[in-house]
C-alpha cells in the first residue's frame, strides 16, 4: 500500500504533463511551461488522486493546455471540442481538477481564481448545449 501512495501521484503528474503538453516532447524541458519543476503535493484525503485520474480520462490531450490557459485568462475562449470535454468532465470533476491544481505551491495564491474559473468554465460550456 505504501508503494501505491507514490505511484498514484506519479501517474497523475505524468498524465497532467502529457495532457497539457499535448504530447509535444519539446516542451518537457521548457522552463516557460507552467508545470516545469513542480513537486506533486500530498493528497488532501486518501483516494483524491485516484478520483482526479478518473476525471482526466475525459479530457482530450489537445484540450488540456487550452483549458489550463482559459482558467488563467478568460480571453482565451475554448473551442467547441474543448468545451464538450469540460461538460463531459462534469461539475464535480471540474472542481476536483481545480483543487488538484491549487494544491501545488506555485498555484496556492490563485486558489480562489482557479476555483471560480473551474466552476464558471463548466457552467459556460454547459450552457452552450453542444
């Protein structure tokens, strides 16, 4: 069980990085990307990262970075495909992914923004009725 505590966060990190990189290996060493050098924080409760991973399976690789960018810059409008991904996630997963992001030390100061934009993005995409 102790090994699982390390495997799940590692899998989450790999999935998040691959997802947001949209499988562009050239970005992996780029210090300008938001995930560069981040250390995975501890789970807020047991099983949290397993729930986050199950949410991530609903996001297309090409949409990960677009959704991330929209959370921090509302002017970056999500296309219909990525909006469908957000709706497919559902509100609970959208909030859960926002919480996962805000656990990172780098993003803690923006926790309120991440939470607000995660919810707002879901509601806006859901209202499009795609």
